[in-house]
C-alpha cells in the first residue's frame, strides 16, 4: 500500500510499512523518481521490499 501526501511544493507518494522509513523529500535514501505535473513535483519513492515490481507484474510471488 502507498500513501500520498500533497504539500505546498510537491506531491509525495510513499510506501506504507516498508522495511525502512522514508523521508518526505527528493533526497530520500531510496532515490525517488521526480516528475513535474501541474506546476508541482511528483516524488515517487521506491520501496525497499520491491512491492512496485510485484504490482506491475515485473516480479512474480514465490
């Protein structure tokens, strides 16, 4: 699961209950991707448990 936080300067998409805590920053340890839409940055964090790879079908459950 993911949470979305809309702040003044950016929208942050952060994994919930990941193996390591994330920062609400573009400088997070996970090297988040940054896109610009509607005059705001959209910062999408990468999960340590790789959940996005399973969600997109790039990895299959064991």
